[in-house]
C-alpha cells in the first residue's frame, strides 16, 4: 500500500512540475507587446536624431544601440512585429511591420554579406507568408540571387566573412546555416532549382567539416578555394578553438532541422538529433535549461548565460519535435526553456528600453554585448512562443 501511495505521490509531483513549466502564451505575448510598444517609441526617438540607424540591436553599458540596415541583426526587429501581427491579427501590428520592414528593403542587393537570410528573409519572408504581397516576393528572390553570388563551387560553400583576410582565406561560420532557408524559399517561388542546389551543397559540406564526433560544432572553417580543402578550424566567438560556443550549437540545431524540413534528407535529421543530444545531455547546462555562453569556459558558473542561444534552441526543438522519434522529449525540453525565459529572463516592465529578454551574450572574447538584451533573442523567443502553440 505504501509503495502504491508513493508511486501516486511521485506521479502527482511529476505532473505538477510539468504543468508548472507550461508557459501561458497569451500572457507572455501581452507582456512582450507592452515592452515592444516602449521599444518602438525609443526607436522613433533615436531615428529623429540619426535617421540612418533603423533597427534596435541591444543595450550596452546603459546605452540604447541602433544599427543601420546593413547590420546583420537589422531584420529581427521588423520580423518581431510580423510575429505580433500573426498572433494578434491586429492591424496596428500589420502597419508597424510594413513600416519598419521597408527600411531593410535595399539590402536585397547586398552581395557583401552572407546574412541576407537574417536581414531580409526574417522580415520579408514572414511578411510574404502573412500577406502574400508580391513586392515582398520580389525582394526575397533578389536577396537569394545576391546571396548566391557568394557560393564557391570548388569549396562547395557560401563565404561568410569578407573581413580579416590576414586570419583566414575563405571563412564559413556555422551561423551561415540559418541563411539557407532564403535559398530554399527562392526555389519554391521561382522554380529555379539552382538556389536549392546551393543550399544543399553548403549544408552537406558544413555537415562534413564543421562537427566533432560528439556533434558539437566549430564556429569557423577556413577553406582553400583552389583545392576545396580545409585550412583551419577555429571558434572565433567562443572560449577556445576546441570549445563549444553555445549560440553556435543553437544555430547548428536550428539549421539542420530546417534543412530536413525543406528536403526530407534523413542525414539532416540525424544531424539535428545529434546536435540536440549534445545540447540536452550536457551536464554543464544549469537546471533551468539556459546555457552558459560557452560550454567549456573554465570559469563556469561565474560567467554569463546566453538567453539568445536558449531561445534559438527552444524554437528549433519545437520544430524538430514534429519530425524526430524523440519528439516528446524535445517538446518537454523546449517547454522548460521557454518557461525559464518567460519567468527568469524577461525584462521587468519598462526596463531595457523595451527589449523583451535580458541576459544574452553577443561576443564575449571581444568584450562586446555581454549579459545584455539583444534583438535576435527576442525574435526567436517570439517564434518559440508561436511554435509552442502548435
């Protein structure tokens, strides 16, 4: 009898813990909307002073920081507004999303960056999905054409960075996986398979060269464009070359989940499952599921967390749960992360100039954006909220 009562008690406790981690999406969106209303006011005030800066990026050393449309993070703010419109169907958010999305439009012709997926596809892709506006479709297609110019057939990858030529010859970063969705979409919109082929080739080459046996990822792989061989493997934004930079693992998880969704190639699903296992089984991650900025920093626990990596991971896990045999486990993990972000990492009302989340880490080795709110954390947090409903 005592054994039965103990089992019942444990079952009730387990159930109550699961229930406690179920995020109240309506309340979370309402709180996020209130913050974003304040953010919009601060954006408009800042733009009166410097019109060339169009999007809010972060708050650093108490200073509200805006960026020009050419910054890799410029598209996240207008893309967030599209998510508010998707959730509320309120014309207010539609008008705001349209207004700030226009500020990024010229970047469709930018051939000097690999980040056109972030910059263009996040706002224009969501805008087209929600409105069917043919003008948005045209921007997406042109951006895909611009991104395609950065593909090198010999190395079989899209070049990431043009800077620091003294450090590397043809650098490709794990973040670049995120920009492939733009190419997949362009093939759907045009019927031109060249975009799709570039995306798949890049994903295959990255799968081959970017990962260690435990499915953790390097940040940067440098290629020789004459031979296609790997010149060096480094982790520029992590603790050390052989360390696992938290946001890099999140990009990898999201990127290969998206590639499986778009291609149904089981190699990508296997890779996504492997990366998920590395993230979720890592003993260094705190109980709340929000990782330290790098899994191998010897100063843990006295280092910054990365809420942005957690938000990206949660969003990816909700997506991966639809395809993997581990779906129930992934959804539970995403629920836990989302609950933690919503209860422990959300800005207090009126704080942080209107950013939704705090405690993200941008580039710790460069002493840049450490323990701050940042726009891509907010974007993927909202996306995770939306995906949690499905």
